[in-house]
C-alpha cells in the first residue's frame, strides 16, 4: 500500500485494473465487415450483349431476382428469371459473397441457365448452359431496399453457333 498526497493507493487495485485491461485487449477481436442485409426479392431489367451465329438474340428482358443468404456463412443461393422476351430463362446460382462494408457485398456465383424452348434466344441463350455470375448488392441505408447488379456469362448457350452468351442485369429488391 502506498500513500501519496493524502490518497490511499493499494497494489491490489492497480493489479486488478491491469488484469482487466489486459483481458479486454486480449479478448477483443478485430472488426470485420458483415453485411447488414440478407435475403431479398426484386425486379429489374436484363440486357443481352450477344446473339447466336445468325445474329438472333433478345437484347432486353425483364428480371425477377431473388437471393437467400445463409446467416452464418458467406454463401447465398440466387435465382433469376428472365421474362417478357420470346424465350424465358431461369438461372439458379450458388454464390460466394465478399462483404465490402455494412451496405455493400460483391459476389461470384456459378450455376446453370435453363431457357424455354422455341423463339428468339434469351439474353442468356437458347440452350441449357453452365454460367458464371459476378455481381454486387448495395443495401440502401435506413430502408429495406437493395440495389443489385450482375453479369452472366453462359457458356455454349446457343444451339445455332454454340457461343457464349453475355448479359447484364440490374434492379431493386426488397429485403426480408
């Protein structure tokens, strides 16, 4: 025990303060960006950037998009339906999500496109194809809205020409 300028200081109090401070420092983990949003459904547009060997392909389509985010892992199941063209296509993917900050998430997904038969090729082609889907989601602060955008590369997507179909999609979703 020490007495300094009329104050009583105990070694026990100083030791306890040092231990508590050390535990606080050792027990704290570095901050990591965790997305503050999760699953959503939304509407948007798709723009096809390619066509088959004879130049046929829908350049524009409507998009119904959905995302189911698993809470404990950075993995999501996504699905997009390209509608309102002469050929409808369903594109389910599984993505790995990279949180950038509390509002922004970039991802890379892989899956398959399933276009309906007949008509002009959709923005993702006219035959079943393997797809790669990079994208970004941005949650608008203080709302339940998410702005989404992505690209789809569908490999061997055309029956006439067999080339790769490229399209971009974007829209607004409602998160739940």
